[in-house]
C-alpha cells in the first residue's frame, strides 16, 4: 500500500514513518505544507534508518495534497488544532478508496498535568469525520503511543493501540497495518462515538510518565 503521513515532519509523523519503514514493505509518502521541508525530513529519516541497518527504504517527500492524492491510507500526523484545516486542504483528492487515520488528541496543560480538551464535535476523530467527504472512511488510531518511543528504533514495543471507526472494512485495514509494527497490537474499541474515551487515555498516560521517574514514554497494554 501507499501510506501518506500528512504533516509527517512532526514528532508522530517521524515515529510512524520510521516504524513503518523498518517493519513493513509499504511505500511511504511524507507530506508537508512545504514540499521542501518534507524532502528534508525524508533525508533525515533515511539517515536514521541507515544507522539501524535498514537499506533503501521506500520513502519520498511531497506536499500534503499530492501525498494524499497518491495514498491508499492517509494519516493526519498533525496537531489537533490543524486536523480540520488539513482535511479541508486535501478533501478534493480524498475518495472512498482512501482510509483517513487520525491519531490526534485535544489536550491542554497546567501545573497539575495534561487534561483532555476535546473539540466541540466531541473528539478529534469525530471532528475529522465531520470535515472529511462523506464517502471517506475515518479511523482513529495510534493515539496512546509516545512519539519519542516510536522514533527510537532501539526501543522495543509490547503495546496496544485502540481503533475507533464506523467502517468495519477500513478498521480491518488499519488493524492489519498497525499489527505489522513489531510489538504493536491493534484492538477494536468500537465506533467513532467511542473516540472520546480512547483519546482521553492519552493525557492520563502522559501524567503517569510525568509523575513516575522510572516510567518514560509510557504506553498501554490491555490484558
């Protein structure tokens, strides 16, 4: 498959790109509003992968719209406050054959820690679904993974990611893709209406890491 990481020059985009490049054979399209920035990021990612003995990864950089136009799966690797605008910018190239994934979580911080701060739609996943064309399936995934651990290819995983979406076929596609990452297991958490419960786990995970010195880059494992 062709996987576009829109806004793929940021932390979550970097981590997912590196893991997909190392653990799968998919073609990766790193997107950015600035195509040159995307190409520069690809050069950095290839250097990292080379240092981990990953030869000739299939990664290229594009503008977000061109990356989305070529993709079978498009991942919105952008902060939550850019998610809706990014969907608007690419909606002309999205269709029913493209699965749109959102890992973004609305949060705000204070001296006590991070707190869940969803948009008016109820969750970022539901916001993306509202802004996307009706025929485009939206799946929420990869919310509770620490970007730093994703990007550290020396770090081993034994973690779960929760999936929410209203299209069962699209969720199965994302489940299969997520399970290709070594040590990651995808679990179905139901329809998009359950996205707030899934997304709200992320600030909890961050707070646990903050207040426990022995825990860094915390993730979730359901047993």
